[in-house]
C-alpha cells in the first residue's frame, strides 16, 4: 500500500468543497473508485475552461498538469476517457475551482 487516498474519496471531497463554497461541481464520467486518474475541467469566473490532471512533474513529485487543449475541451476529455475507462472527469464551476483542485488532489 502506498498510503494514497482512493480516487472516489478525493472526488467526493473535492465536489463537497466546491459545492459548499457556493460553486458547482459535477461528475461528467465516473472512474475507478480506488485508483482511477482524475481530470478536472475548472471553469473560472471569466468562463474560461482549464483542464487539470494529477501527474508526475519534472522533479518526480506529484503535481497538477495543465493539459488544456486549444479548443474542444469536451472532445478532449471524451477521447481521454475512451482510452482510459478508469478516468474520473469532473467539472468545477466557481472562483476557487483551481485552488480546491490543487489543495484536495495534491494533499492526499
């Protein structure tokens, strides 16, 4: 065991934080409850969408990676999901979406 929290628990915590803050969070695709990857579409106050995923940074540590495509965010996550059925896809709409993602996903 590596001591990481299950993906389903992280997703639940992230959605709860987002919804409790007055924002909105929803699951677009349900992944593996134990070890699925998590892709977050963060919608900021200016309505711009950023795609954030947990990954390994250049220093070998877990980090959030911005994988936002130039266009067609929906097409991007659907293609990712078709290749990885264990992937969770979340949409978070609110001012604190990116901050909550970083605090919740990286601090497990």
